[in-house]
């Protein structure tokens, strides 16, 4: 029996039919092998649904000794704990939050926050990314000062992170998170006043929002809840003062672009498309930072 079966009745997209029940039309696919599956064949997985054959292979029955390990929708390795990277990211954010408050002042915050180019009267010197402190582009994305700030961001990370980690795999998920954080910081550096500081994981979190929307669209799931939540967050972003809209928009765009490449890459060229997209996005971030640095110190 063929793995996939498409039928075309006149113009328009081809109808898709369950690989086990060819008479049943469906819009759902197995998250691992992408075979069309009907409601009877849909077996709930950590993300989406799997077909009976992939479930049998994943459980070890009928699995050849030399067969490859089960893969996620994006080609990553299926793991027993799809929340490990999310837990580590949470731990880093929380540990740094405790550390900055242990100092009793904002000295560590001032050292790690996203800052383009400014004179520090305490240190008596010019500081910022344009002065060679490039680490700020990333460290600021793990930095929080107010309890409500880290509370909202970590709640969103715990809600959005595990499904994406399960769908993409650990390495791809980590790349998505870090690139979203860098994309947000890069747009802040490019557009914001160089003396205006910015901190928080919001760029990375908005990247997860964008990635979740792309993933749900890819799996033909109802996108209204995530889109509604995203719209509400964007309204707050632009309506309230003291929020870096640049970090939010930069992270959102990067997250959506990277996730699209991850989940839509053709299987035969999956590694090329995914790694190529990651490299291209990283290159754009570097170019933006180099150009902005030349503007500020040139």
C-alpha cells in the first residue's frame, strides 16, 4: 500500500485521504512521517497525532535492529523528556534573576543589559555594544529586574516551550530560542536610542509565539487561540510605555522565519534548509550589529 494517496477533482488543491482508509478524506497528517490519517487512525502524541505504524515503530515493535531512531516533525530525535531544554532555559533566567538581586543594586544589570553606546558616569567611560561589549546582545535576553517581568516571561516559556521542543527536537528548539533572542536585541540596537537600555527574555518569548503559530498552521490545528493571544500581547506592546517593541517584533519575525524553515523543509534537503536558514539569520544579526556599530562610532 502506498504511504500517501492524493486525488484531484478539478482545479484546486488535491484532496488527501487516509493511508489506511483510502475512502476517507482528511486534513490531518502524522507528525512524524506526514502520512494522511483519519480520526480512527489518529493517536495523540506529545505534539499533534501519529499514525499507527509510527507508534509501533516508536514503541519498538516491528522495529528493525538497525533502524534509525524515531524523529520529530522537524527531523530531531524523539526524547523521553521533551521539556529538558525549556527547564534549563528557565533555570538560567531564574538563577540570573536571583544573582542580580543578590548584588543589592543594579550594577550587574548595568553590566549585562542591552545598551548601544553611552557614557557611564559611575565607571567614567563609554560602554555598550558599539564599544565592543557584544555579549550584551545575548546576556540581556536572560536578564530581568522586576518580579512581574520574569513571572510573565517564564510562564509563557513554560506554556509555549515544551510543545515546540517536542516538535522540533532539542537542538533545533534551542537554536530557535537563541536566534529569536538575538533578533530582538539586534532590532533594539538598530532602531532604539543607543543610550536606552533594554533587558528581558521577551524577544525570545515572542519568537516562540511566532513559531507556535507556524507549527499549528503546519499541523492544520485551530490557530485562533494562539493568534488571539499574540494580538493581545502586541496591543500591550504598543499601548504601554516602557516596553521595547523592537525586541518583541524582532523576536517574533525571527521565530516565525526559523520555525517555517524547520517544519516545512523538504525531507531530502531538510538539513541543508534548516542549517542554512539558521546560518542566514545569524549572519543578518551580525551584519545589523556591524552596520549599527559603524554608524555610532564612525
